[in-house]
C-alpha cells in the first residue's frame, strides 16, 4: 500500500511523495507509536542514519523494507537521489539511530531541501531524550533552551556559557560520558552552582537520574570508576537561582579569614566559597588571587 493514500484523503495522481520524519526509540524498543510502525512498513524506502542499527528495530517489528544510509557524512550527496525518488512519487521515511531525526541528529539538510522544493514533510512524533528527561527533571518546564552538544573546544564552550549567565530558561544539553564531568565543572565555574539533573541511559536497562546541585552531581560522578552511557544534562535557568548570598566586602573578608587560617589550595577554597555563597567558581578564584597578590 502506498503510504500517501493512508495519510491523506485525496492524493493527487502524479504528485510528489512525502518525506516522513519518524521518531524511533531512544532505548526501549516498545517506545514507538503504532503510526510509526505502519509508516515504516508502507513507505517505499527508509533513509537511516545507520542501516545496521535501524535493521535491528525493523527486525523486532517484522518490518521488511529497503534501507539506504543517510548520515552526517553522506547526507549532502544523498539528497539529490532522495529528492528524485520523492518527485517520482515515492514516500520516504527518515529515521536516526534514536529519537527524533534532525534534533542533534542528521536530517536537517534533507528536510530543508524538501521544503524548498515544495515536497511535503510530515512529522511522525515520538521519543526525544531532551523532552523525556526534562519531564522528570523537577526543573521549570514552561521555558527551556535546547543546546544539544556544546563546542568541543574549551574556549568556545566557555564563551558560549558566558552568554547564558542571564538565560532564565532551563538549559538542556547533551554530552558524551567521557566529557560530562568536564562540562559540569565548567558550567559551575561560569554559571555558578545551580540545581540540575543528569539523566543517563534514558529508557534503557541502566537508566539513572541524578538530581541536586551541580556540585553534588559532580561529587557523585567523581566517586565512580567511570561514567558510562548517553548523558543528557538539565540545568536550571537564571530565573530559578537566587542572587549571591554575600556582598563583595563580605566575600573579601571570608577569603582573608580563610587565607589566614590553615592553608587550603586556592581551587578548593574557591569551590567551597562559591558553593556557600552561590557564586561562579571562577569569579571567587580570581578574587582569591587578587587578594593574595596584595598580601
């Protein structure tokens, strides 16, 4: 059966096909809609980020359909072929390895090309790690800012974080398990210690949700041998965070008192005072260095 006949009441003969952007499970294979399964059966071809990965999903639901790859490295070259098939009347399903295509996954360029040529693009809604995690974060959900993966280079990452100091929406970020501790530390340094939640392996066997201040999450992860699994991080916006709990003069006095006592490493002292007074760690660290130079 031609899927366009199932989705519209009066398809025009000879009209282009439809590109269906199909959300697939992010872990648990049961997290897929009846409509998504039907569309994957009915389209003429499935454009998949990884044909082997999608093949497992199709096998689970006994879907026999042709697959072509459409991933980050070949999407640009694959577009003309897929556009041609759509213009010839074929319907195509676009899927990523997990979740909703084009949300931190390939698909944006193909969708843009279809829209520019007047080809119908229809979403088949379903799983998304960002929305799933946000729904159980305990943070404000009336406004959130999806940032996906931040730049790999530390300088660019910190510059971007600087622009978010006054952002009131809940921040939603993705990061690899190898770099999540570094990202958390940088966020505390730049934005200060804030309420947050780290979600690992959402919907999978070892799924976990760590809630609390970011420094608490950091301490939990540091106590482990390693961090594994896909990570989604949720950080409260500036609107949920109270202002500094100490004046500049009060902070200086706290620093001087600490420096006169039994010596702590500058970084440890900065972390302690930043957490106590709700200040960015790098701000406190710089102030400690300034006061040390005066002595």
